[in-house]
C-alpha cells in the first residue's frame, strides 16, 4: 500500500498498531507519520521503527491519506475541530474509540467525510487482537479492504454493522478481562493443590491459548471439542458437572448482557 498512514495519538493501542503494521510490511515506515502530546512516546517509536513524527496534529492530516484517531474518546471533539480545516478532502478517517459513533464524528467535522469506525481489543498489544470494522457511506470496497488489511496486521478483523458494536464490546472488547479472571481462578486452584504460582499461571494461560487455537483451526463446534475431553466416568466430566451446578455458562451470558447494556447507556 503506497498511501500515507497518519496516527494522531500513539499510546499503547496506537503503538501496537504501528508495530504490527511495520512487521507485516503492508505499509513502509517512511509512509507512516505520528503525533502525540507525549513527545517521548513518538521519539521512542521513531527510534524503534524509523517512522516519521510530527509536532502538530495538523501536520499529520496535511500529509496522511488515512488518519487514525488514536486518542481517548473524550478528546475526539477537540482534536477533530482542530484538524478539520486541514484534512485532505479525500482522506479516510479511522476511529478506534468505543462509544463514538460515525454520525457524531461527521457532525464534529462539519462536512461529508469518509469514516471507518473500528474497535480493536487489548490483545492487539501482543499481535492477537480482534477488531470490528464498520465503514460509513462513501467508503469504497478497495478502502474497506485496505483497513481490514491494516487491522489484520495485529490480529484478526471482521466487518460489523455499527448497531452491533455494543455486542462486540461484550464479546471481544471486554472479554479479555473475563478470560484473565478465568486464568487467575484456575491458577489459584492449582496453587491450592500445590503447584507454584508462576508455573500455575503459565500452565493455565497455555491451556487457554491452546484451547482457543483448537476452536479457530479445527472449525469444530466448541461443544464437540468439549465432549472429546470428557471421557465416560472420567475426571473432566466431574468438573463440567460442578460448573453447570454453579451456573458457569449462565453467569457468562448474564455478565455479557450487562456489559452490552452498559455500552448502550454510555
């Protein structure tokens, strides 16, 4: 891709995106430009990846064909009003902020502009993110594919309607916290059984990683994979039965519904 990619803001998520993009090779370092209020942050990225840095947000949008707004949601209105008179008419705006809709972004720009609403999750920091992508009207199929390629550089990306982003928040945006809780609970139990804590965390995390990979790579239904582990009269079915008695699946489903509702109300 020969387009110039600009980042306004480059904290943890922005840095993860830049790193994944450079590693994938889909955009060269000389075609990436970044600005951030923390000068040390962009200096570190420049030293590490050889990208271009800018002292102002206006400089980024004057050069970039694709502009990623990687600032906190509460900063969006201020940043957009700062850059809207300098941005290219053909530019594509990419948002990564939960709760900031396409309509609101267009309203702040005060003109018809191409927008792609996205939502990456925190595993993007280790190259295993899951991102939702929703283009506005006027975004071409070629541009949609370019954005999907960019977000696939640090994980996976799927097209999703904007109305489904609340559900995506519950399913992927917030779910790393659920998984971390599950890993912690398994490790705590292992410690109680006598396994050293550091080893318990490593063992639990790898077990979860391997199980997720089986779902992705075999294409089998999770229930079928679960049944393969549950030997008749064996140890696993005892644990599964106890989880069912305690309402494990119902707790997960109810928690996700609460998460989605909170997202809608924000």
